[in-house]
């Protein structure tokens, strides 16, 4: 008996050490915890399924998920089970915080323009420079200048400070047509196909969209169609775990097959929304652009009415490149919506004006933070108010 307790004691000691924060060996315990609710995050093997055990790194390498999946780090995403840990701010406040860099850059420049003097050609030249440096683009800048001049003439404005109000009204009028909310009530399942270049925040946006639809009482199914990028499937599975959403994936299948299986599974299960991820690609990669066209065609075979939304995720940090991406993907796929992410990390928020002027694809959502509820429907007036205050 004595020898038996001697053998068991080291095991008990290890268990205690695993629970002690000071021990470095305790770190692996965190990544393995989400694997417990596997039934709620996977579907039956009859459909092509990715389970947590299949796609997450093995337990022998427990430290990798923290370094490898930064987008799914709870410290960055916010703990949705304990929202009290994060101060609750209104969306207007978060929008103001997210647009701080763009607002500071634009506001300081506009303050120098509207600071005094008189309304003349020199002032308009200064205003033109400010709008261009805010990444609004040549076409949008020229449009705004012309419109502001007309407003000044019509209202008989004399004070440069009054130009700020005229510019604000002109901007609202320019980007207002982009404010078309996404309506998913016409189809079941509603098939949402998501595209974008690598690094734009596509996978993260899909996870946030899933949470947004769930908040509206909709059931969601994710299709891990990014079969090229390493760890893309694993990232989507982690998002599925966080939201309690099933994920359809294949070990070595192509994106079109995954999308086809996901649509059929959604039909069989009565799912409201299917979100199809696709591999990131540059518009210049013609062979990959042809492949994403194939994904669209295969979805139409599974459901002749789909996809019902083809959404492009854009990184606001890319500035005018976001406009070039919009044009290329729109020409290839026929975009029906946009998501503009990372507005909190850039001073180039003016690119929305460039998109509105040159390729007015509806801007469905904007992202101004890393937490799961920092992706919200775009409202033109709220955006302009946050930009100018």
C-alpha cells in the first residue's frame, strides 16, 4: 500500500503544478480546453467534416496555437462568455475611437484650412490637398470641391469656418448610396460568399459576421473554402467553436467541393445562413481568380438562386489599393457588398469616398476594432459624424 501511494504522488504533484500560474508547463492547458464541446462545433461524419481533433495542432505541440492563431487569441477577441470584463461602450463611441487616426489627420489639416482668412482659390487648393492626403482619391476630391463651391455660392457663405459644414454635408451625400443594409430574409439558406486578398481580415470578419447573424436569431453554417493558406481551416474551426457554429471542411478537397457540401448540408439541416470562405488572392493572380469564379458556379449548381451575397473584405490600411481590389473582384464576380476592416489602425478612412465615387458597391459592414462585436452595419451619417467630431 505504501508503495502504491508513492507512485501516485508524483502524478498528483503534476496536476497541482498544471493549475499553478507560475509554472510554464501550465500554458498548454488553455488551448486544449475548447476541445471539450466537440459535438456543438462539428457535424456528422456523413458530411465532410473537420473536427477539433483533426485540425488543431496535436497535444505534443500545445504552445503553437497561441503564436500561430493570433486572430483567435481570446485576449484580442474579447471573451464573449464574460462581457463584463470589457467596458461597455456605445457603437458611436467605439466608432469615434476607431476613426481617431483618420479624424486627427483630417481634423488638424482642416483646422489649418478653415482657421481664418477668406474663401478664395488658395483656400480651395489647400482643401484639395487635405482631401487627397486623406486618401479620398482624385475623382472623389474633384467631386467634393465642385459640390462645396456650389454650396458656398448658393448659400452665400463668407466665413471659411462655414466650409466645414458644407464639406460635411457633401461627404454625407456622396457616401450615402453605399448605405444599403444586408437583407437575408429572402432565401433559406442565405448563401454568403466571402472573398478578399490575404491579410485583409477575411477569416476574422467571417467569425464576426457569424456572431452578428446569431444575434439576430439566425442559425449559421461555415464552409472552410480557403484550402490554400496554412492554418486557414483551423482558424475558422476556432471561430466556429467560439460561436457554437458548425464548420464544413475537407482534409484535401478543393474550395468548390467544400462550398457544394456546405450548401447541401445547410439545406438538409434547415440552416438560415451559409458563409463560404474562399482563398485569399490578388487580382493579378488570374488562375486563382478563375478558381473563385468556379466556386461561384458550383454554388449555383447546389442552389440555382445563389450565392445571394458576394462580399469582398477590404483592409482600410491599403488606401487606394482597396478601390483597385473592388474593381477587379467586381469585374470577376459581380460584387454585391463590401466589408471595410481595420479602420482603427489607419488614417486612410477616406477611401470610402473614393469607392463611393468610382465603384459604389454597397458597404455592408465596417470594422473598427479586434473584438467580436466591433463589426457593425455601415451608417453614412454616423461615419461622417465620427470623422468630424
